[in-house]
């Protein structure tokens, strides 16, 4: 039986070299087929510190350094880009997004977007994992109808975007939502699974529930295998060191 597939979207000023460190930290890549997608727009600057992990280029879903109208156009193009990609390569079992990536997932997961705008028969993913969400100012949806998709939200206690991330989490159905706040800032690092034991237990329970039909006897969060990580990752939309 094929492994469950999860679409992975990076944050602003990042790329597909960075997201695998996060999926490793959350142990998503251990037994899920991670599909990494670059944003459609390039930006000159990376998020501070990421240049130590990648030579670039850097991508963004909407560039806050541009005019407001340009930002709106870029966000709109990013939604179209995701729709085109999902129609060709989806559907996916789940989706993972960090920061601005979490924002565009929130926007796309609303039926106003995937159903009314892009005429898809169903949301292209069955659950969402959203880490350190930010950039809620770009959302083109209202809170009138909650997003009816199971969601797991990770916040950082010291994250400067914590308030924004919680504001964005309010768009999701509270009866299908799980949250956890880790002790650090705007980050998901490779050691997260070792420090945040409670979070990993909650995440395992969440995935076990929503991937039960595809487990086929595989224990998700077993000991990580480095060769397996490189075999299961696929990257789209630009150059990557992977």
C-alpha cells in the first residue's frame, strides 16, 4: 500500500531546502511521502538565518516589501498556483505549512476558494498541520463559515507572530482542531520532537486518527531513518539542494 502523501509549503523568504528540516523535526517525513512545493514568487531576502542552511534562491507567497496592490496580486497568483498544482498532482492526504505557508493553506482550505473559485469537487487535502502561522492580513475569506477540515495548530510561546497565528486558527472548525504551544519562538527545528514530548503525543494521536485507513501496520513516529527521509521527499517549483 502506498504511503500517505502530505503537501508541504514553506514560509516567506524560504525554500524547499528548509522545510525538510521542519518535517524531520516533527517526524512527518519518517513515514509520510512529503511533497515540497516552492512558492511562485522570488524574493531577494531570506528569513533571517536561513542563509546558513541554504544558498537560495528564496521564494514567497506574497512579498510585504512591495506595494499593497502588488501583494494582493501575488497572493491571488499563489492561490491559482496551488490550485493548478493540486489538480495535477493531488489529492493529498494532508498538508503542512509554516508561517506564510500556513496562511495560504488557511485561505485555500475554505470552500469559497477550492470549491467556488477553482471548482474542485473537494478540498485537496483531508487534514492540515499549521506551524507558527502568520500573514493573516492576506486572507480573502471571512469567519462567517469555519473551515470544515481537521487541523493541528502549533504555536510558539515566544513567537512575535503568536497573536496573528491564533487569529488565523479561529477560521478552523473548533470541534476538529487541536492546538499546542511550544516553548520557543517562530521556529520548528530538528530537535522539536525530542523537546516537545507532549506535542508529539498529540500529533501522533491526530495523525493516527486521520490516517487510520492508510496505516497498514506502519507505526508513524518510529525511530527516524535518514536514508528513508531522502527517498520519500519530492520537491517542485524551483531548484533545491535535495
